[in-house]
């Protein structure tokens, strides 16, 4: 995902709010124009208790490319994911992995089918409510880190909390705690260009954790990292899954990386072709 799309979709709510100008100014300072707005309303309707965290029911995603040309990226996919699972998603390029992840992350809507996120029917939510549920339930980690280059590690981690209107002192405390959790104590004031690739990804993981979301979605998070650093990052995901009870759904092309999960779902041509537990 491109950085601009990341910030617009993950953090952007498509509405006005007092943090809009703050965040837009930060993004503009960093050279990333941002046309979306922020707000603070919380949704409550339909936010009910459920045992399954993610229920994907017969979801199809069709991209219409004009003049009767269309592409079926996902074809009647059904799957459920429980709290505290660690799922690796695999499959060839173009098989629908990122499309699936974007739908789970409420970044994209399916053409058909139903998606329940922690009991909420995501298809019934408007864009403000979608932004809100995304902010509360999901942290995102991508291959390219998507850090703002002109802000330090703490400020990068604080950004998602601007949306929630968390007080400055508390923002700072939570960011420091998350940076410590990912092993970056002492690096809080470093800018991205003063950090290694693995450290930058740790900052991105801290940013994904800072709102206490129960789910982390990671699209090829080790794609830009060497083998040793990839293993370190995967061990961090394992720790977050086991100790902090965070559900992790992670796309990877590498079989070794998928083995860090507890379950592997494989896609081919927009369909799930296998779904099995990892033998440890
Ligand atoms: N916005 C879009 N418009 C049109 N087609 C798209 C769009 N996004 C994805 N596709 C197509 O949908 C199919 C699935 O794409 P997707 O990005 O989900 O694949 P992927 O499994 O993540 O692949 P990779 O491993 O290369 O990242 C591909 O054929 C892709 O070309
Ligand atoms: Mg992809």
C-alpha cells in the first residue's frame, strides 16, 4: 500500500474534527498531502459480544475495470478467526491476499458477502463509523513501514492517538510504553533515518499497538528485511500474540515466516485452497 493511501485510509475518517488540522499539518510537513479529516465520535450500535473476532461470510470482491471488463479478486470466501489467533496468509502473487486483508481491515468493501468484526456487521457502517471501528480494533503494519520521516519515533507512535483525542501527556506515556514493549527503549527520539530497517518496523508495530487494538494486520511486514531481522520481528509478533493476547493476521510469501503462526490459510485465484494448523 502506498504511504499516502495508508495515512488517508488507516487514519483518515472522511469527516471534520479538531485533530484534522494537526494531523494534516504533520503529514503536509512530511510531504504527504492528506485530504481526509478526523473526528472523535465513537460508535456503539451493534458493538456486541461475540466469540468469533472475525467472520467472513461468502465474500466476493470484483474490480470493474470498465467496458465490461472485470476481475474477481475474491470469490465467495468464508472464514472465521477467533480472538488470540496467529494466522499466516500465503498464496501466489495476485491470489487475493491483500484484497482479503484490506476487507478485514475495513479499508475496502466487498462487492458481495457479509463481514462481522467482533459482532459488528461492517457492511452497515458509514464511513465515520468504519474509521472509528478501524481505529479501535485494528493496528496495521506494512512492508514499507510508513513512518513520517520528519518526526521522531515517539511522535510517529503517537499519531493514531490524535484521532482519539488522547491528552498529550497520556499520548506520550503510551507511546513510550509501546516503544519499550517492542524493544526500542533509548531510541525514542530517533528519526526514521537514524534507525535500522528492523527498528523502523518496530516503531510501526508500536504505532499499531498504541490504541490497544485487539488485532494486528500485517501485509508482508518482513518483506524489506534481511533474514536475521525478519526472525527478530516475527519473534516480536509471537510475543505480542502470546503475552499481550493480540490476534495477528500476517501475509507472507515465505514459508519459514508463516511457520511462526499457529494457522496457515492459503489463497489461489481468489479462493481459500487450504486452512490448516501449523505443526510445532
Ligand atoms: N484496485 C484494484 N483495481 C483492479 N484490480 C485490482 C485492484 N487491486 C487488486 N487488483 C487485482 O486483484 C487481484 C488480487 O490482488 P491482491 O493485491 O489482493 O493480490 P496479492 O495476493 O496480495 O498479491 P501480491 O502477493 O503480489 O501482493 C490481482 O489480480 C490484482 O491485479
Ligand atoms: Mg499483496
